[in-house]
C-alpha cells in the first residue's frame, strides 16, 4: 500500500502499513494505519485501538509520562512498544511507539521522528521527503484533508452558549450491530471470572454484617468557612469573572 500524506501548517496526515517481519522482537502483523505528523509532539504514539491487532510485545516505562494530546486532553501513559516496523512507500522504518488512548489517528509521529529521518516539509505543494539511514529519499505526496477545522474545546463551546449562540445537541445511533460480549471489552476480558454471563444470585449472608453505627444525637461537623483578606477576595472574584466571560 502506498503511503499518502498531507501537510498543513507544519502538520501532516498519512496512510501506510505496519510491515510484516519474522525477526525476534518485531511484530509479525501487517496492519494498515493512518498517521498524523505533528511538529508539536516530541515522541511517537500509537492508538490503543490497534496495539492488540499488531501483537507487539509491550513493556512499562520506569515512570508515567504526562502527555497533552492534540485534542486538549492530558493523560498519563506508561506502555512502550519497541522495534516496530513501519512501511512508507515500500521502505521500512524501525521505530518505538508509546501507547496513547486516542481514536482519531492510528499513529502520531512527532518532532523527534522528523529530526531522525531528516524530513523536509513542503506545505505549499503538500510534499514530504524522508531519508533512510542509507541516505535514500522517500517521497510522500499529500492530499488535502482538514480533520480538526471544526473542532472546539468544551470550555469554548460553553462560552459561546452563554453568549446566546445557537447550539444543537445531536447523537448518532448505530443499528444492525450485534450485542457486544464481555470478551470484546478491553481489560474486562482479562477478568472473565469476575464478570460472568449470568449472576448466580444475591451475595450470601455473612456471619458479621458490616455497618457504620452513629451515636444518638450526633450531627455533621460544622466548620466556619475560610475567611480571606479583602484584597485576596477581590482578586479571586476577578479571576472567577474572567472564567465566566
């Protein structure tokens, strides 16, 4: 499959596939993918929705990495996949990937990937040129797509509604889809003994019934509100008003 790319404002979107390999430590799956080239990202990320299909050995990082996604979400990640083979225009690239819980793209390739492969971006002509370790150039031709032009944050939407902007609530209903099984749910399928198809019944009666008994006449603790200095209270009110505007 040829890899298609798109360059827009320094970012790009491309399609390719994970290359098959029988070598030790590499994935043996061949899965098409959609990649986002983001100059604002440092590492390489893979969506949690495709890691199981790739059958890649996973390892945990020594500490959790806090990541701010392109969609404004801050998440902690710690799953790392090494020696993943990515095929672009028939050329194999060996990369490491960090699992990130997003669904919009399969891969996000950041600034380190651009630097590693000496990537040249021609935004005007939608053209991307990569270089392999053997100094071979790989050209990726782009196609115009604009996935995020109509996406705004929740905070921005709330401000627009408060300013009397017209808003619509819509939902999508999928028909003709069979009932999902517990085995199809990520993480839950690893604990099938805890989630049986049918509940055997109510919990059995215990020898000692657990309960918290309160003394007669006991009332909730009443604590006076924290008092602030007048000048601090004025600053706080100003900050709250800025958030409401």
